[in-house]
C-alpha cells in the first residue's frame, strides 16, 4: 500500500555513528525509522504553526467537589461538541479527577478551547498536547 | 473543607497592573486564582523532576493496518498494567488511530513506559504529557 | 524609586507550605520574590506572543573552516544591523565557534532573523532564546 | 577533511514530499542538510540529558540600580570562573541590563550555575539555553 522511495543522504561518518549509538541506547535499532520519526515530529510542529487541521488532547486535573465545576466543564464541552471527539475520565482519588479530551480542528480553535477549559476556575492543572490527524505522515 | 490563609505579598504597582491586564485578556479575572495557577504549575514541574508519584498521559497516533502494531502495543500495555490506569481509543479515519493512556507512578517509570510506547515501530507520533495526582495542589 | 503595593491573596495553607518548601530547596527564601518571578515569566511569554518589542539572544555553533560561512553570517548580521545590538564570539576549539547575538525588535522580526541565521548552511546548532527589554517588569 | 558516507534510507514518497515542501518554506533547500540538522538537534538534547560536557548560555535581565546586585552577580561569576568562558553585557536602557554568559562543563554543573544566577534577588528574567561544544556534530 505504501509507495516507498530510497533516498540517499550524505552524512559525516562520525555523525552517523553517534546518531546510531544514541538511537540504540533509546532502544531504536532501525536507522530509517529513527530519521523518519524526526521528520514527522518537525512536520507535526509545522501543522500547529500553520493553522492546519490538527488533533490535540486537553488534560485537566480538578477536584470534583468544587462547586459547579463539573457542570461548567460539561457546559463548555457541549458548547464545543463539534470539535471534541471524545473524553476519558479517571478518578484519581476521593477528590481528584483527571479528564482527557481529544479535540480536532484548526490549531487556533483547538488552542482556544484549551485556554477556556484550563482557565476554568477550580481546575488545578491543565495542559494542551499537540498531536496529529496522521494524514501524510506514514 | 479548605484551610485558607491570607498571604500578603509586596509587588510594584506597574507589575501588578500589567499582570492583571494580561490575565484579563486571557479571560481570567481572579488575581488570586491566577497566582495560585502559576504556583501549581511550578510545583507540578518539580514533582516530575524529583521523581515523586505523578500522573501522565501518553498520546500515540498510528496506522492500525501496520503489521503486528496493535498486538505489540497491547502486549506492552499489559506488561505495564500496574501503571496504566486507563485508555482512550479514537478512530481518526480509515487508517489512523489515536490512543491516550493515563499512567501513574514514579516519574522515571512513567517516562520509561512512554519511551517504549512512542519508540514502537509504526507509531507515527507520540507524546508524554506531564499531569499530576492533584495531591496538595488545592 | 519603586511604587510598591501590598497585595493580599488567599491560598490554601498546604499549597502555600508546599510552594515555600519547593522554593527553599531551590535556594529562594523570599516568597514575594518567588511569586513575582512567576508573574514576570508569564508576562515575558506574553510579550513574545503578542508581537511587542522584545529582546532575544540567538546562539549559533559552527565550524569556521566551513567555506564562506563566516562571510555569509557576517553579511546577514549587517543586513539586520538595525536589530542586532551586539555579538559575543567564543572559540570553542580549533574548529568550532560559538556566537551569541543580542537582538531587539518586534517578536516576529526577531524570530525571522533567528530562522535565517540558524538555517544558514554549515551552522551545526542554533537556538533562539526569549528575553525581554525589562520594561514594566520590576 | 570530512569523511562522508552516503546513507540510503527508505521513506514513503508522500512523507518525503511533505518534508521537502515544509523545509523549502523555511528557506532550506538542501534535503541532506535538513535531515542532518534534525539529527544534530536530537544529539544535543541527549548530551544535556546524559551529563556530558556541554556549552550553554545564561541570559539575565536586571536593573543595575538594584542594591548590591551587580556585586553579587560579579562575585558569583568569579566563584564559577572555571566554567564561565565569557560575558556579554548590553545596556538596554537607563535601568535595565542584559547579560549573556557562555558556560562550559558537565550539564549538571551548568544547570547549577544557571539556577544560582537566575535565582539571585533582583534578576527580573533569566534563561538557560542549551548549546554544544560542537564535537562530533559535523
């Protein structure tokens, strides 16, 4: 299904050896795969900068006893339901919840949704993680 | 339930005004909350550096047609089942899957699990996100 | 010279204690100063996002034997002389040089200059560091 | 002087095309150079993680009117004179100074020196930038 090309690049032998050694230490023994991984990472960063369609995850930690917080977050999620694909909720202990939302859309929209969620009063920790639709990255 | 203290800090008036304005532009109108958020962020970073118990999310994007990839990831997840609390799987399109795992443990363990998952051949994108158990952050 | 305000914020006692302990471990025993530092950091990030006038440093490592590289970098620096305030050059060994440029201007300009410098063929390592004019941060 | 190897890697044609296009938009038209840059970046990150000898720059912004600050920073610099290669000082305005130090040593030492400098009372902004000795990166 894949349409592979053999690409030749010129690299100093010591640089190549150092790279191979570093990758091996990380448990990655396939040089082509290691190089493709670096290329993909650079492309995903670019997707986010250029405003293309991206996928991101928003991670929130909050105390579900906080008055009205669950309702507020729920309302927000429904407000953005077009962009929020799915949710995972974990009960960390009696008080703390962790929630991960998978969000899809233009990178500026995803950032805006994350800002709103993370800025909601009572959320003790929030993070937006850049991921990708995977298109054109294989 | 909370045991609140009133803490007085001395701040230059212009710095305070600039901070208030910046926070307002981000939609955050509560100064105490904005300052507490910065303190919590610094503490979560420290949890990760000092090897305390943390919670993290591992996000993977991969093509589920890749030979043996789903099996390999599944095996890995069972190998680390003590640390992996829960999983969310999203079908991005005919080929691409996104998977988020919520992982809990000492930060070095969580990093190791993330390295193994992200380094698995066929994973086109992977990221470890630092979150927290929420303990002592309210 | 300073126009100080006493600002009272309400913080949970355990959160305050954890923060004090974490700062103490980093050698910072002044709570007000630690909180002001977090506020300033947030403001500097904002300066860069909002396109205000910023100061940045561009760090380059390169082999000065690389054909025409010193000339190319020199030409580029003169091309941007309005924005580049000053330069520091260190001879790392027989082959390698490190150069730090201090650049001032709207954040988008500073980013563009950094991209051009870092992307110059023969530069083995380059980084843009966000700093600030210091205005309104005291 | 260089000992070049031709290395063949297999890459999906669409991934290659996307990467070429992204690099071209950044002004980088040499594919080998773009890939080598990614490899070097990964290696520099590793140098810092593994505690090897590194070079870093410490950037400080401070008000030189702050009582005893210049003396304190000067004393610190002399205390660490073995590691601090060189300094660049820029007068940003009547009050604000920017100082860049080039520091060399094991990464943990460089981090410690940066923590001390950045944590000095009166420093309004500080950053440690990871650079490299350039050894084995050509």
